[in-house]
């Protein structure tokens, strides 16, 4: 009995346990736990994997949604318009003139359009999907200067959008970065 105690075995109800048996049992337990994870770990993994699909947009290159412009003083909602993408102003940091009236498109070169409100104004149109995943061949209107340009749009990350305005050729272009805005951003026209 003294010899078995020195080898690390302990007495049991049926006598002495062999150190070989105890080691074999531990190895078998470790091997079985490596082959099949516990059920609760497996269920947690499946649940976490499922949440990935719920929390991410339908496509990693989806440009639809609300975007703050480069100044941070306005936001545009990009949405599908048939086979293309268009955008309307949905939020303004300062939606009113000093007189308290809503901002209007007063710098538009067409006098008949100068009384249109900036809030809700379509500022992007006809963006078409290109083979490389970007969007191009559309137009963008800048109500701050009353001018329209050709436009190309491309995601630089999930929350950053490169907006490139150009006239005919991209040789002389200007690229601005827009940031994704929260979907809960209050609309300048009072709707959500």
C-alpha cells in the first residue's frame, strides 16, 4: 500500500487505484473534449454567427443609406431609383434662413427653381453600377454654388464614401469624403 501511495494513487472504496488507470481516464476525457465541444459552446457559436447576418448590411458594398456631406452640415439619403441610385437632402444642421424661413435653392441658375426648399431637394441622380463595384455616370447638384457636375461614388470603408465630382473627364475632379450617418437622424422636413 505504501508503494502505491508514493506513486500518486489514492485509496478507494474497493482498494487501491492504479496510477495508470487514472492517467488513461484523464487522457480519454481530454481527447473527447477536443473532438466535440460542449453543447452550450456550440449553441453560443451558432447564435453569434447568426447575429453577424442580422447586424451587417445586405451587401458590404451597399451605398444606400444616409450620409453626412463633407462639411457635416447636411446629410443625403442615397436610395435605389429603378436601376440607378439617387439622393435627396434629408437633414440640415441649419435648415432655416436668418428670417426663420426654410432655406431655398436661391443660387440655382434657373430662376424658376430658386424658390424650391433645400430640404428634400434631389442632389444626386442616375448613378449606375460599374463592373469594379463603384458607381458612376450620374450627376450631383451643389446648392451652395448652384452648379451641377458629373459624379462617381465609391465606398472606401463601410462608413466612408468617396464622392468625386467632375466635368466630362475625371482629369480635373474633386473628391470629397462623406461619413455614414445614423439611420435615426431626424429629417429636416419633420418626418423620420
